[in-house]
């Protein structure tokens, strides 16, 4: 098998804690909508509580409902806009910061991430990742149907990096969508399981089981060196 030449990473919960972004956004929303939500500290705590329930996809709707606020459609739209546009305060997982430093200069490094462009690029800038990757793709910039597991971003980043599929390694955390496309393209796939990760309990569909599973990116170098 050819030696690996490129390592491509997912962003959210792979390189930094996604909860950190959500909680940063909740603070921005609580401050901006204090007139409706009341004390910002209490509002943030309520949003954090809802985040760890089945209401996670509609935290703002349920937060307003708890406060007896009706006619919320436009208000929720504004809250979502504030959440997505806020400038986050984020930190890389220590093992992510370390592995990027170790791999730099040895391999081409890429990043593929789903989500609204403004949010994802703000995360990338907040984490100082712009200069640490040779290619970055936000899938929503490719079209409305190009999020993972669509293969387009994977095919494109390999071309941008100038690396053939068998020499690409992909690292992600969400088994439900991260590994279907790279598996199908013949990449080596690695799942990192974060104990507090949002998708730590996600299940891989047919064709989506990663080649390797690790608990820390400290173990990634050994896999990459063997590919």
C-alpha cells in the first residue's frame, strides 16, 4: 500500500470541543436578547440544560416557550443569526494542537467541515487554523447538498492537495456521516472518540465503519506512519 501523504481532519469535536462553541454562542444570545430572556447568566444555564436534551436542535424555541413567549418565529430567526454570527472564544483540544504540530511538514494537511460558512470560518479563525492547513473546505460553500456524507468535498480536497486517494487519511468523530465518503474513495479512516463529544454515541451505517478508532489524537501518528 502506498505511504500516506495527506491527513485530512474534521473540525467540530475532532479538533476542539463543539460544546465550547455552542456555549459561547449561548452567551452571545443571552446578552443580545436580555429584554426577552431576562438575566443572561440564568438564560445561559437554561440553554445549556436544553442542549443536553432532545430539544438541542431547537434550543431557542423551547427556551422562549419556557418563558411563555409566543409569536416567536422572527425572534428565533434573529437569535439564530446572532448565534451564527458571534465571534467565538475557542481552544483546540490539547492533543489536536499537538498532533497538528507533529504532522506539519511531514504530510499535507486538510480540513473538511460542515455548517454555515460564517460560523465555520469564524471557528477556524478563532482557533488560529488558517495557516495550519494546506487546504480547507466548508462543504456548504460547495452547494446545498454537499455536506457529509456527500463525496464532493473529499474528492476536491484530494485534488487541491495533489494526493491520490490511497494516500489520504481522514480523521473525524461522527460515525453516522464522517466515514462513508472517504471509505468509498479508498481513503484510510480514523475515528477519534471524545468522552464529552456530542456524537460520541453515533452509530456507523453500512459502509461507514472507520478503519481505526482511537481515544486520543496522540495515537494518530502510529496509524498514519503504517498506512
